């Protein structure tokens, strides 16, 4: 979740709108795909977790997209 939330918070603190924060969260989510999970349930997969988005980051990104409105998912 932190991988998506931190970029979104940083964007909001720079006086950007919620849609830009949702985009920052999507970028944070995308950055989790090449990583190997070290914490949480996905950590049991080890190397097999590489290539998959972090579920917590995906849910945090989705929440921000919903808060930003319908236009956030199409931009």
C-alpha cells in the first residue's frame, strides 16, 4: 500500500489535484511489478512474486482512482 500511497501523498502535498495523486499512485503500483515480495502473504511466493503487482498497492491505487472520479482511470 505504501508504494502507491507515498507518491500520492507527495503529489497532494505539492498542491496538485486528486487526479494527479491517483496517477502518482498508479505509477507507484507499476513500480511494484518487478519487485520480489518480502512482507505479507505474497512473501511466501518468493521469486514467483516478481512480475505481479503488489495487491496492497493495487487496492490503494484503486481507492484513489475512485476518489478522483471516473476520468482518473482513462487518463
